[in-house]
């Protein structure tokens, strides 16, 4: 029996539309201002946290191999066929931004539009859809309040 915390996964995936919208708006209105630079920076950071949090819940719940890094979380989920290769390629690039955004924030170029800002909204939405499909395929339909799933048998 798997213990997959579907409620926590759903809570994190519920943040995807706002983060995607924030990046879309920042990209469309980009003027290099501090305000849009900070919006972009925070949305990219939240996108990373959503992807790695959900990935960790899946790894723990489905008893996948242990992850040794944020990049490994993405790789393991890809190997387990949670999402497709095109999503994986963008998520790999996205997760590589975690250190610059979280630890080296003082040198982040806020005045520049990062190339991933235009790509991430649709990839984040695909990620949410693909995760939902994977979990439902493995455990059946989600019933609010239930966190346990069934084995793959």
C-alpha cells in the first residue's frame, strides 16, 4: 500500500495558475523595471518549489529511489514516467536556477528577462496535468480527505 499525500500535492498544484499568470504578465509587460524583475524572480522561485515539492511527495509516496538533489528529484520523476521528455528538459533547466535565486540572489540580474520566463508557464501547466494523470492512473480518482492509495497490483 502506498501512502501518497494527494491533498498536499493538490494544494501545491493549485498554485500553478497564479505562478504561470505572474510569469506571463511579467514577460508581456517586460520593461526591465525592478518591480517586474522581482515578480519574475519570485515566480521562477515558486515554480521551482512547486515542482520539487510535488516531485518529493511522489518519490516518498510511491517509494521511488531516494533523491540526492533537486535535479535528482526531477530526474527520478522523469524516469518513473510522471512527465514527458519535453517537460523534463525544461524542468531540468528551471531547477538549475534554484541556487542562483535562493543563495546567490544578490547577483541575480533583475533587469534582464530570463529566457525561461516565457517557457515556464505552459510547462508548469503541463507538469500539473501530467502529475494529476499519473497519480490518478496509479491510485484511481482522488477523494478529498484521503491520502492513501493502493498498490499497483
